């Protein structure tokens, strides 16, 4: 699809060129005219200008001219009119926009690729755009593509499981990939293909049930989400812990571009460093640590800034959206 415009352009140009070549060659062979006279006669004949004969035509030349008018005029008329429509009304503007988008995607680094704009994919897209992440979408549904064009979101048209489309979306430079296709088997194939092109990419996939979740993890997904499971948990929390859920929803919806909760895994840079240094250097002091997970089951809530951190530990924190991480 991305190469359809050049193919159409070559095809239509070839039609016009073939008609000119046919007419010019015919007059040169039948009438023994020069190339310039033969080409001129062909052009005025196909253009139906009616200047008259360049030289007196033989009987064979007149029959050839009749054939050129009957067949060649239609070919040239179709070719030129189609080229005009392509260049000024349809394909060329789309082609130029596509090339501009491809250059934009090629310059992206550490972006996120979303495969498939299902309901889950749309929510993921809105969340990432709301938090100012760079996103590229791979989609083949025309209605969803129109939506992406309206939102000015970079996209690739095609099957997300194909190497060509993942490469065009910048998988080798991407930080993460979210696969939200309808079928679990398709999500698994996307994960396998993406990991083969970029083993370090963070692959998150959607699954319909626990069995599919295990299979997706087995083929290389770093994390698998079951939307129905999360929805059920949220509904249960509304009943069991309404005040907690209301608090976080209130912050998220009232301050969508400021409030952000995340789990941060400490790397070797912070081995033996105090928590206060991490908050000052990593977030410019604009973050609040809720809990420090030392090991599974060992959690320290509201740790002091003097607490010493170690590589591999996790921090649950709330930070200002504009703070760097």
C-alpha cells in the first residue's frame, strides 16, 4: 500500500509513453519520416489538434493514422486525466503526507508502538498521548485510520505481525510495544516477531483468559494484561474500597497532566545511595514515595529520605508529570 502511488505513476506514464512511441515508430517505418516529424505528427494526432498532415500520407499511413486515433487517443486521454487526478486531487497529497510521516517515525527513539486499535488499544493510546509519550500505531481498519489522521497520530497501515510493518514503525528503536489485537494468537505472533527484531523491547500484550496469558508469557511477552480481569477487580474495589479508588480517580481525572503514579525499579546506579538523592537527582524533588519494596513480601511504607537503596528494589511513587525520570 505504501508503494501504490509510485506504481500508479509509472504505469500511467508508461501508457502515454507507449502511445507516443507506437505512433512515432509507425510513421518512421511506414512513411520513412525523420524522428522529429514522426513525433510531431503523433502528438498532434493524439491531441486531436488538427493542424493537418506534416507531409503527404500514403494510403498505409492514413490507415495507420486512423488506428492511432481510434486506439491511441483513448489511451492517452485516460493516462493524462488519471495523472492529473493523482497529482492534484488525491494520491500525490496522500503520498507526500505519508512520506512526511515516515520521516517522522524514522527519527523517533524510545517510542511506543501500539498494534491494533481495539477498545483496549484506544484506551492505551489516549493514556499515552495524555502523558506526552511518542506513539506509533499499526492498524489496518479504515475507520480507525481516519481517526488517527484526525488526531495527527503517526501510523502504519497493515498487519502488525509482518516484519515490514514493525520495521516501518521503528521497532528497532522502540522502548515498548503494546499488542491489542482481537485474537490472542495474533498477539502472540506480534510479540514473537517484535522480539526477533528487537530483543530488548518491552512487550505488553492483551489476553482473553489465563491460559492465553501463560502462552503469551512463554513466547516472550514481558507483561500480559487480561482486560476482563482488571475490570472485575476495579468493580470489586469500588464496592470494597470506594474511598481509595475514588481518591486516585479524582487525582487522575482532575490533574491529568500533573499526577502520575508509577513503579520504578532501581538499577545499579543507586546501589548504596540514599532515597533523598534519588528523588533530588531523578525527579527534581517533585515526587512522593509511597512504598519501598525490599523483596517480595518485605515492604517499607513512607520510607525516610535517609533510607539506603539497593539495586533491584522497587519504589511505588507519585510524581509530577513534568518531572524527569
